[in-house]
C-alpha cells in the first residue's frame, strides 16, 4: 500500500541540527531542576519525569545526520545539570555538607532509573527513526 504523496510521519519530522537540540535539551532539563529546587528544595521525581520527556523530545527533533550527537546526549545532560545545580545549591542533590563531587555522584545515583529509562527510550527512538528514514 503506498503512502500519500508528501505525507510525513512522526519518524520523518525531526529536522533540527544537533547543536540546537543539545542546547534545547540542556536548557529544558536545567530549567526543570532549578524550578523544582526553588519550589521543593530538592531535585526529585518531577525532574525524573521531565528528563525522560526531554530524552524523547530530543530524539524526535534531531535531524538524521545528527543522530550520534543525541545518542550520547542523555548522560551528558544529566551530568552537566547536576554539576551546575551542585555549584548553585548542593543540598538539592544530597542533604548535608558534602563536596561537589560527592553531591554530583549522589545525584546521579539517586536518579539512575530516570537516566536509564530516558537513555534507553532515546536510543530506541533513534533506532526506529534510523530504520524508517534510511533507505534499505
């Protein structure tokens, strides 16, 4: 069965350059972390849910030539956000008086499930898009 001429699917829609998608992903994730910290004092479950959503969004927005950039992005986004949050308000990541390194590692460990789910979802979406967009 043929497709309607010019019709595009969700898998074909991504057309943003990798650099812009990286900036968007970092900005969205950092914004959620800062807002949740400002409201609740800690980075918590809202951050986790938003992080997974951002991972899905960047995988859908990026153009096919920049799949690799987004494929390595989720861990780097989370690490960068936690370093920045740790520099700004360390107790948002770990209670008590700890150094930056320990706060960042504790934050990564505490949010490892969100990182794993977001990263896996991102890679699966990129794989599906790769199979659909690239000619056989």
